């Protein structure tokens, strides 16, 4: 048993149920595997078919709501990862990089706090294997008016 | 003949003529090869030396015009790829990831439709090898006031 | 001695003193190593604990100031790289990709000029090994209200 050999159990312990990963839409797909890495497309905070948060922080969405949305983006990204490794998340060796885009008003400065919603979920779930590089930025608009979008790269075996 | 062995022919069939890839500008270059992957710098919708679309969607540029601009960004990125494989696009094994930035008004929600202009061109040209991961986001400004910027990563042999 | 075998000396010749790389903050870390590449998290223009530039270009920050800020982001990223190779920057084989985010007013078009502050520093320091792919975009907001954020990927031995 490696130090990483209990991710699926931890998922259960954390009460997380992964959604069915989205279907490929035409030529653009939820994830591509290349050279031992999984590149997950930008995920928005869909939960049970609904966006958890739309519009900019902090005028339409609070920082706390945006954090929860970032966490949901991460859950959706992990569901895509799971689909790439036959559901066995112990095969994920390292979460390498997160790109976090936060829809916000001009001059909003707390993208890192919002992005922590995604980063902490990943840290809690994957432990040392979940320690990732990150670029978090603000933007004025996102697909379907989502408040947060998260893309992810991971190495797997 | 592999399933991927006709990209240059398909290019011709689709009536696409690749532009000359841009010259390196100082220390920043159109593409870098590392570990079997080509990383293409962000491409803007230059065609015959002119930007096809400038300013934000949807106030200054329609979604359809922005789609065409995204398609042109993809053509320019493919021209850079071609330059990295001695013009033989059959050596491209997989388009791995697209980053698509759409200059738009705050709250604009149709970045995926705009980005499909790039994704569909790549799918039409490369087939299964063209199925890519993607992050599409909105931004308030882009280089030279371009409406779209597309960066790309691909694996090659 | 390889053509790359004097980066630390060049650092001295250029009068550059690398800062101590930032400490890991929880589950998100300054850099992750995967498959021979170092992925450096987004760096902001911190110098001696202070941001060199905050707010958007060109209304609150001039292009020249933003360039200097981009240069500082690159210095901070190089400090993180140095920490990953025991201080021996000669082990950096290639700076592969820079992602440059410039906080700016809508329609600002000179992100490439701002980003050159980072690219030229890297070119001056690493020579041919510093020739990188780049995506430079504008955004309406960045962490801590920083004017520029730079993320970086490099291959090392």
C-alpha cells in the first residue's frame, strides 16, 4: 500500500460522490491523455445539471459562494480524472497544475481565496499527491456566465 | 497508412492554405518543443497581415465573426505546428490542449460557441487526433485589440 | 562546458539577486516537478515583500512600470526554479512556456510590450535556453490587485 493508496476510500470518508463526467461535445473532449498526463478541460460549477454560481464576485456572488463553486469545479475535474483511470483514483500520482479563472469585478483582489475552494478539496482528498502549482486570475466573463472555471493537469500511472 | 496519415491531403481538400508561420520576435518564439510536445504561443486572427476581428464580442464583433476569428487563430497555430514538423502534419499525433481567450463584454456567456470556431477546424482537419482538452474564458483585453487568442499544445513524432 | 553552463554567473553579471522563493501555502505550492518539467505557480511582482505595481494599465500603472513588474514576476519565477534545482540554474535546459496576465483597462492592446519585461529578462539570462512560447492576455483583476501575473514551465535535468 503506497501513501497514495486510499483516495477512493477518502472520497467516501469525505462524503463526496463524483458526478458522471460530461460527455464529449464534438471535437472538444473532457480530457486528453498524453505522455502519462491527463489534461482536463475547464470545468464550471455544475451540480446536478445546474450552475452553483453565476455572475461576478463580489457583486452578484459572495467570496464564500465562489469558494464553494470552485470546490465544485474541482469535484467535476476529479470526476473526469476518475473516468480516465477506470475509477481508481489511486492511480493519480500527482495533481500537477490548476488554472483557476474567477469571474469578478475590476480590481477584485481575492482570487486566491476563491481558488482555495478548489485547492483545499484537492489537498484534503489527495494529500501530498494533491500539492499542485496554480495560476489564479480574475476575468470579466466565463462560459454560461459561470462564476468560476478550473482546468487541471495530473500525472497518472 | 495510419488513421492519421492524410492530414496534409485533408488540408488541401478543405481548401486551407497555411500562412508562413510568424518569425521569432526576440526571446519569445512561435513554438517550443519539449519532451515530444510542441507548445505554440498564443495566436491572434491575423490573415494576410490584417486582424480579422478587433474589439469585444458582442458589441463590436458578432459571435459569428468571432468564430471565424477563432478559426483563423487555429489555422495560424497549425501553420506553426507545420513549421515544427517540416510541413508533415501527419507527424502530429494528438492535439492535446487549446487555451482560448475571447475578448468580450462583462457577463458574455458564449465563449464556448466562439471557441468552437477553432475546435471544429481542428476536429475536421485532424479527426480523432484532433480531439483536445480546452479551456475557454472571456477577457476584457487582448494583444493588438484582437477579439480572440488561441494557444495550443500538441504531441508529435 | 555546455552553451548553457553559466547561468548563475550571468545572474551575477546582471546584478540580479534572487529572492528566497515563497513558502508553500497549504496544498498549493510554488512549483511542482513532473516528468522532467517544473511547473511554477503564477508569480506576482513582489519585491522585498511589497508589490511593485497594483491596479490596471494604463490608467493606474504606466506601460513602463508594468514592464518592470513583469520583469520582477520573472525574477520571482526564476527564484522558484532555482529552489527546484538546488540553486544550479545551469540545470534548466529550456524555459518552455510563459503565461502572462496583465491587469488592464478594457481594450488595452499592449500586453506584448508589458510581457516583454518578463521575456527579455529570461532571454538575457538563459540565452537560447530561454527562448519560450508565450500566451499574453489582458484581464480585469489579479490577486492582491497586482498589475501582472506570470506563470512558467521549464524543462530541467
